[in-house]
């Protein structure tokens, strides 16, 4: 670990050590800068709401700030941080409603006149709602891999399950998402063809 290296060139792990050992605020700020977009994107996918995602991302970084000394380096820092962010997002969702309920709009076609960007926003909303309906272990695996970009091996370390279980959860989660999203997609495409 080199404390004389500029923060922009230091590895995540070195930045954590610099922050924990010396309280270097620039090291923490650099870590936030590197990971804030992905943390926010992951929180947005889980919560389905921009304000809730901002709250979750803020809580994740506060938690990271408080718990940085507990990072043991058994997985990549990004894996550990994204897990904190996922938990923060789920906490926000739980506070908003005790359990996710099936959303009727997942089964209904897009309203007349909704096109282009609005359609993309509606689709992202549908995906967020469908993710909320997945069992937690499937949702965690899908979010970490497909949205967080974490490799299977890192997900296995974070969740404490075998590599095969991770792959199975991602496969089953994707299949269930497709089932949940298919009625909306089919209704939208059949409308275009008529």
C-alpha cells in the first residue's frame, strides 16, 4: 500500500486502507465517485423510484463510511459495497410498504399514445416492479450480476452459497422476470400489429 500515490490512481482496496488508517477524506471521496453511479443504478432498479434510490444510495455510503474498517478484503470492495447498497435499497422498499404486492399495471398494455422515451420509462418501471416480485435470493443474484456486473464467483462469496446455486438463482430469476414481463410486452406488441 502506497500512501504517497494520488487517490485517482490507487486501487479501491488501497483507498479503503488509507481512509481507515489515516482518515483520508479524499480517499473516501474517490471511492464514492468511482461507485456512486452503479450504486444509484442498482438502488433505482430495486426501489423503482428516483427519490427512494437517492435515499438508499445515501444510506449505503453512510453505512460504508461507518463500516469501512470491517472490510476484510475477502471479495472485491465493489462487491461488498454493492451488497450494502442492495440492503439499503431493500430497507427503503420495506419502509415504503411492508411486502411488495403484485402490481396490476404489469398485466396491462401501455396506455394509448405512450411512445419513445415514455415507453422506455414505463418498461423500466415494469422491470422494477417485476424485480420486487421475485423471491429475495433470485432478486439479489439477478441484481448483482445483471445490474451490478458482478461475476458469479463474487456473488457466491457475498451470498455464502455455491457457484452452482448462484447460476441457478440467476437463471430462475431471469425466467421468472420474463414470465412477469411477457404479458406487458405481448400486449404492447399486439397493439402495434393491429
